[in-house]
C-alpha cells in the first residue's frame, strides 16, 4: 500500500500541537480552514468506542476565529446570520447559520459574544472572514476584522468533566452548555466553553497564549491518566450517529437553512436586519423541495467521496447521500442525505450502488442516537 504525505506550506498550516500529535500517532489529516486537522489516530471504530467511554484531547486549531470589534460589530454579526441575536448575552455561545443574499448557507459557526462590541465567529470550513470584510466595506461599518492567533484544544468524552475539574477547579463545573468564562492555568487565563463537536460532552479551550497552551496540552495528558485519556479528533462515526452536520460535506452554499433543518434558528418575524431575509420568507412561503434526512443502509462498508445517488425501486433518483460510515453500534451503514420531496418520509425505501453492488436502505430521522 502506498503511503502519501501532505506537503505543508503557508497555504496549509500546521498547528502549535502538530509535533505532539505526530509523536502520539496521528494517522490521517484533512484540510480545514487552510490548516491541518487530524482525522484519525488508527481505527476510527476503536477511537469512537473510547470517546463514548472515556476522555480525549483534540487538536482543533483549524476551527479558526473571525474577530469583529467596533461600534458596529453587533450590526455586522446580525447582518450575517438569520438567528436573532438582539437578546444575546456576554459569556454565551450561539449556533448561527450564516447566509448570503439568496438565503444560501455560507457557514454554520458558533458565535461567541465576548461583549457588545467584541465577537468571535468560530467558523466551520469556509472563508467567512472575507465575507465579513466585504459586508463591512460595503456598509461602511465602524469595525475591525481579523483572525486572532487562537488555537483551540477540545477535551471531549464523559470523563472530560472530572478531568477539567481536577485541572481548573470546581468553578468550571458551573459552566452551562454553550456558556464560557476565563479560567487560570499556572498564571495564564484561558477562555473555556462547555462545547465541542461531539455529543459526548466536554469543553473547548480557546488558547491565545501558545506557550501556556502547550504546557496545558501536556498537563492534560498527565492529569488524565486515571481517566484513560488519549489523543483524538472529530470522529466520523460518532458525529454521524449524533446527527452533527458538517459544512462542506452535508451542506454548502447551494443549500438553504430550511432544507438543513435549521428552522428554530431562523427569525423572520422580528425586526432584525439580516442578509437574505426576504428570500428566506419566499422559501418558507413556497415550501422546500429538498430536506436533509438520515438513512440506514444494509451494508458493511462505504467510502463517500462527493455524493452518491439514492434511487427508488424504479431506479429513479430521489436523493443523494452526502456523508456515510459503517456503525458497529447499528451493524449497518448510516448516512446523511439530501432527499427530494416527497421521498423524505421516514421508512421510505432507497437503493444505493456501492462497489458495483446494490444495497437496500431506508430514510429515518436525525439524530440516529
């Protein structure tokens, strides 16, 4: 078997933790926001099982921040998202679809309100900073937009809560989900949120002081020995079982938030001003013609590169599989698919070609677990 390597450059940056994770046995990377993002440490099945039972430390520095500061920062942030942030509070994270003038998805980030005039947009894999700068220039907003040197560490898994309590003290256990605050480690303050890209629970540490972050990285592994801590990364099996959507895989700029099930994050009746509002009103009035759904397929393996057609019993295309993996828990392939109307109904039968073989499946709700 040929072994391929990734050529690192300024276009594809490593993180401060890269040398450590390579010593710890990372076996695969993907590219995310022009950075290396670990995607495997050996078997993803074993890593998924470990994540569900113990605690892992993830290098997710590829989750970059777009910092918006200034008198018009709140106006700009609201202009980009269809979620009403008029009652947002300092110290809270908000899941916010970012859309363009047609209502198409630009990104689905977590937005942190540090204060009314300072926001961080913690972005998925697309160039939100350029979108923000274009809007700010066009609107002549009084803002400064930059990508701060913030490199996130995620501590994920059911034992993450006890590990973080041992490192940062009892106060960190008082954080509510999507809340954040500053906590001290050996004289350096770190912004920590109860969040992360798994459904197993945990925290994200927004490291601004690189030297302290590296010391903290090492200390977490030392302090986590009693909890069977291991290096990890966002796990394909766990995220699909949990119905966690991935921008660029499950959805992109050709999709709108109604099609992706983001209805509760779309505020059309309030007085807030955001890009694409009138088009979203029309989409809601006309009704959507596609919808993201789960599918279960009676197969033992699958490799999704691009999209794979889903057909009905007459071999007519009724949808497309956008992400998929074999789940040992379910004993079959689970996938996230964009289904045409009216074929998104639960229990709709689908057929799919995998390695020149035809397999049966059915549509189901998300999440699987």
